[in-house]
């Protein structure tokens, strides 16, 4: 029996509402100690990434969010049987527990800011040229001209980066006031000034939205994209090399899981 | 109007894809059955997600659900 895994929740209780997952199968919780893995049974591998399947995956996680703290699991994570799932839960238990505690009562919001990069660059170039004329020295040789062009390009880019930093620091100052964690990416492309995700306490989401509205209205000519609340996809932290299941001691580990499962009554669903 | 709605759906989908295909709990190991082509498709989407042209298409489109855009 293959199990499609949607999320890890901070409860060993059953999912109260009737939720149906991929292939219309019932979604249920497989408890492990005081947490659980929410799954549905699946018969055949999903054929690639389809819009319907992706949205369904996300929809189920959002439904779980209504009642639990959820660690969303990557799309198309299919575990080969219940014993393997419990083995995985054993391996990751501490990490899952730590993440669930850290992310309890918190939501993720995404913010993308597109700025008029062309106009900003044009302005920088014009200012540079204007100032440069005052100290203009005729350069006759092609080498000098080449070096000069290189230097100009460097100065323009430097100024462009400075301006980006300035805008981002102002925006982030407002957003950070109501966030507990954040991840910012500056200038993924020249136009995409900021691609950020913020982790916000549930009780502060209105403040966070207000801060966004304030920033939005203060930056005419910029385009803003606000999304959320999301499950905290971007704030799940798992050690990179936590790959115990590839360990040669898998058999020992499996024995431990069986013992543990008996102790906690994990097989009673 | 139909076109605008489509764009709005595209944005929502892009935001979802950006998360569900790459973020959250990523479990490695033999217990996970790998599904062919997902990684390849994902690479394509990543390029798409980074594309400013895609974002530029959003001009003036109304955003449904949790999404909103401002000029």
C-alpha cells in the first residue's frame, strides 16, 4: 500500500473533518508519539505535475491548517507502505517536533516587489553623466575609452545596487516589525527588486497587512504582489543530510520503530 | 475578462508551485518513491518563476483569493 504524504501535524488525533485527497481517497492521520503524518492511500503514481493535483495538494494542507500546526510536505511525496512511513517518522521525529513548536500559530506571507528598473537606471546614468562632465578629461586612446566604459558600468551598477538596498531596507523595516522570521532575495532579476517571505504570528497578520498597504501606497510606480496566508513552506528547517534511511543500519532502525510503535500505540488508528 | 481571470489563476498557481515543488518538508531516502520527470519539470518552472516577463503580464489583472497586486 502506497501512502501519499501531505503534511506532518502537531497531533496524534484523527482528522475530524472528512477530507478527500488525491484519487478521492480519505485523508487520515497516522500518529507517531505526539505528532502525526497525514496521508491518503494511492494506487498509481501521479503522472507528472498537473495543475489539479498541485492545487489539491495545497488545498488539503490548508484544510489541515484550520485545526493543526502543519509542516507541509513537498508535492508527490509517496511512501512505500506504513512501516516505511513510521520508520521515516522515527528518523525525523526530533526535527519535526522542533519545527512544529517553532511554527505553532504562525503563517507565511509572500511579498514580491517589481520596481521600474529601466527608469531607475536611466536616472542613475543621467546623473552620472551630468556629474562626470564637470571632471571630464579627454581620452584619446581606445584603451582609455575601454577602461572608462568599464568604470562607468561598474559605477552605474554600484549605484543601482545601493538604491535597491535602500528601498529594501525601508520596506523590510516595516514588514519585520510584525514578523518573527524572514527570507529576502534581492534583485533576482533587475526588475524583481524584492522576493520575500515573512513568518507572521496569527495575531499579527492584520498589522502585517497594514504595513504592506502602507509601503504599497508610499511607492507609486512600483508593483507589489502580496500572497498568503500560506502554510510555512519556506520556514521548515531540516538538516540537509538527514538521510538516516539510507544508512546501512536500516534494519536496526526499523526494529526500534516497531518497538516504539508498540509503546505509543501508533498502529491504532 | 476571461484573459484577466486566466492570468490571475496563473499567478496563484505560480505562487503555489513555487512552494509545493521545492519547499516544506523534503524527505530523502529509499522509502520515498520517486516519480519520473518531476525534477525536470520543476527546473522549467523555476526559470518561469524567475521571469520578470511573467510578472509583467499581471498588469491590471484582478487577483483572486489570497493574491493582490498594486500598480
